[in-house]
């Protein structure tokens, strides 16, 4: 693949959905249909497309079904065109989960983060009640459940980040409900013999949203860049999606855990300065770096699946060019600077 530039949305979406050869081999080994729950969000559409492309390339065609409320216009039609079956429903509706088709492989992406403060009950329903319904319904399946590095404690910035063995220390209702989601899937794995992998993701990025876009957009606009959470991890979204799909083979009882992010501990200040150099701008800063940050160590993931296939330097270059060209970005800030757990 040519990584020299990404100049339009069609190229971007094609690269986000391109399956690596290793994923094609995974799909050749796996049996059964693939069901993606919560498929209409930021990552879901490209994961669905990557899944169907990998399955088709494997020579073992089978059904890929995407389930979502599909509130974003055009997503359902795009997936249908790609060969993905779509079902529109709210998984919390009475009987909705029981009415879903059988599948041997389930990716659980549904959940709620932003807007949690002030509507905590809905966050807990989506992040805890819903997994219970899904885990019982698909107790005979392999389940990869998207979780988050937000459940970890803040770590010293030179620590290398939390590993899969680090005990959770969630702050705020969102992070606590995410631990709740993991505990419910733990129950399903240990008591109902479901095979589960908890995928703890730290900041997937592409060119329309993510921490890199947040920082680059502020540098380009001359707005202050917040240094309060002075360091973070991120990873190219296509890599995260490929790992999620390949991790179906790692689902187990008792459940497995896998951190997914890039290898670098990224300095927000340094990142803003790099964007400034590329954009001909002088970054403006507010706040001061804390000695700790929300960081994860994904060494296990990199050992299993190899390092991310797009480097941080490449992502910085792509993002700078995308922003300066006035290409589409989504108004979905990550709030990476949040340290009190309120989203």
C-alpha cells in the first residue's frame, strides 16, 4: 500500500477497510457467520467492510451482519453496497437481542461515553445491561468486546503505561460502567462458558476525528492546545479494527484481555509543535503537563499481531495535510484532556 498521501474521503475509507493478509488467513480458519453489534459508530462501518473483504478474500464466504440504530445518514446504504447485511434496532428494546440472527463470531462495539454526565443511567444501561443481554444470547459464540484504557489508573508518563495485569481504577461513571461491562462479560465467560476477549483500546485515530485531529485543528486555527493531560497513546484505526477481528481466535473462557494502541507515549506539546512546523503556525498552549497520564502498554498486542502498519510520523503528516486542505472532519472531539472522568 502507498502511504505517501490520503487526499480524499474515498481513498481514506478504502485504506481504513483494507484487510491485512494475516486477517484473511484468520477468516480462512474461522467458521461461522460474523455479527457486529453497534456497527454504526465511528469505527464500525470500516470494521464491517474490512470483515466482509477479508471473508471474501478467504474463499470461505459467509454472512456478515451489522446491527445499529444507524443514526448517521448513509452508513446503512454504504454497508449494504459492500455486501454487509444490516439490521436496524436498539439493542435495549424488549426482545431485540433475542430476535437477532445466530452467529458464531460476535464483535460487540455498542456503548456510550459522551453525554454520560447528566445521563448516567443511560450510560450504565448501554454499557452494562446491554452486554448482559448479548452475553447470554451469544453464550455459544466467540465474543470480542470493545473496552477502553480509560478503566486504568493514571500512570507516570515514563512508566510505559498500564499492562493487561494492571488492576482497573476507574474514575467517573463512564469508566466505572466500562468496568461493569467487562465484569458482565466475565460472568458470561466463567458461568455460561462464552468465549470472550476484552479489547481495551486507547484512541483509535483516522483523519476525520481523533486526538491527532483535535490537536492539529487547534494549531491550524490558532486556538490554545490544552496540556493538562500532557501525554497519550493512539493507533491507526484500520490496525485496531484488524486486531479486533483477528482477536476472535483469542476469545476464551476464562476471558482474555488485550490492550490495543500504538507503541509511543506521545507528548501533546511535541505533537503540537510538529503540526506547527508542518503548518507554518506557532502553537499556543494552556495548562501544564501533569506527571501522570492515561497510558496503556500494548506490547502483547504487537507481539501477537505485529506493530501498527502506519507509523505515527505518517499519521501526523496525513493529518496535517488533511486539515490544511480543508477536508471533512467530524465534530466529535475526544476530550483527551479530561482527567476527572466526566464526559
